[in-house]
C-alpha cells in the first residue's frame, strides 16, 4: 500500500499554521475537490485525502498526537477509524452516503450554504439518459435508403394519471411536512458545533405532494413500461458511424423530467463490387488489350445503375477514369464521384491470324523513326 502524504503537505499549510489557517485551507480544497463540483476521475480520492487531513489537524488533540507520533498515532484508531467511513467511496464516488460521512457533508454544507449541490439539485426534474442501439445495413440499403423496424422497451408518463401517480386530481394534496417545497431543514450536532442543513422531505421524497389513492394503472409511480415497435426511415447515403436521434424514446427522466433520446448508430456491410470512401466509390473494370489500344465504350456498374464509360484509345493499364456525379449522395446533399481503375486483360494464347496481325503491327512500330519504342533494339523472333 502506498505511504500516505504528510497531512500538512496535503492541506498546503506549515506545521506552525493556526487552526483558522488550517480551516481556511480545508474549505478551499474541499470546494475544489468535492465530487459534486469536480467531476475529474481523481477528485473523490483527493477530497477523501484533504478531509482526512483536516479531521486530524482540525482537532487540537489529534493534531498534537500527529505532531508527536506521525501516522503511528492512528494505527489502531483515529485515522483508521475515520477511513472506515469511506468504504465504497473510492470507486468513482459510489457509496457517497456511507455511514460516518454525514458530519463532513454537514461541514461542507455550512461552508458553502444550504447543502451540497447534489442535495440542492436532487429534487429538480432531470432529463433521462440517451439509449443507443446498433442497426446493421447492407451496402445497398445504406446507399439507397430504407425503412427498418426497431423493437423498443422504455418507460413513459402514465396516460391515466399524467404522471401524478394519483387515482384522481382530488387525491393529490400538498405535503404537510414540507408545505409543498419538497425540502425540510434539520439541525444536528457535528464536530464543528450545531449545523443546520436542508434535506429532501422524508414524507413526500421531494415531490411536495401527498397522494391519498394511487393510480391503479401505474401503482403510484406516474410512469409505465411501454413495449412497441417503431419504424424509422433511413436516409440514403448513411455510412458506418452515422447516427440518427429519435426524441423521447430513451431512458426515463428523474423527478418528472423528460425521457432521454434513442440514438441509432449505423453499421454498413462492405460491398462486393465497390470500395466506398465518403461519398466517392471506387471500382476496377477489366478490358481487353484491343479495347485498350483502339478505345471502346463499355458498360460499368455504378451505385445508381449501369452506365456507359468511354475508354480512350491507347489507355494504359492502371489508368483511373472519373465518372462525375456517379457516386453516393449523402444525407447532407453531397454527391460523390465514381473512380474506375482500368485493368487490361491479355489472352492466354493467340491464333495464327492474331499473331500475323500483331507481327504486322510490330513491323509498323519498328519503322517509326520517332516511335515510342524506337530506342529499343530487339532481336527478331
């Protein structure tokens, strides 16, 4: 286990610091690292560390023991007993209401007024989190667009009570404990004296309402589970990683907040014919050596159907020809191109007639004084 840092170093004060200076340093650091205010991954550990240091140095008796014996003064009590109050707190801030931590929540409340941000905001409506589903599409479905059915299960406002949880409007009354505010003030003795805090009302749980008879449909919850299948229209041109948002089909909100959204993420299968790069597509087309020499018009597949492509005469293998506007049209309206790589195919064998014709062509090429191969001296076959 790693050795603990010196408590004075943790609070950033000298060993001759006054109690007021120690208290002031703790206030500043507690506010800086409190998990309700600081959402960085190391904030809970740092908040635990500065609070542990203050629990010792803020108490004159414990401070005297620490100054004399160091950490050894608390091997069997003191700091060890204090740490037990944080069981479950070290994992990302979970277990934040562990026994033994209430006094320090109250200290924080007294420093920064009326309770922590969590207690102040706990009663406010909050939108639910988004839910994400993965939808797999074929290449053709993604390029041309399609409609798909998605089975969903989500929680929504009860249609009978409209979220009140009551059998009828007359069954809803103002909570007599908090008088409709949803919060109550309590006083308790802490290590720093009598502290007053504001908490969620224990009777209405922050709603500010009391219900006499619960709604028989949702049993007083105000929300019901819904199972349905929705049909979505996938726009033409989507690609892997693209997302579509469906409002209100995500996870339920808190305290009457709206549902989150459904995020649909697409995964597109590769094509057997094309290679896609954004809105552009690439394809390799084989042609004969005679078409490469003489030129030709060939039929080429595109994402929009077969189209004619003019092959210029004397086209070399590996030449890339662009077919303007024959690529994919994206949901944003961008129109891509198709790029065709020419692959020249040569026959496995030649007939006597073909050989004679090619020999004649070879003689003509040899007689050119400035021909492409005029520099080459070759032996006759």
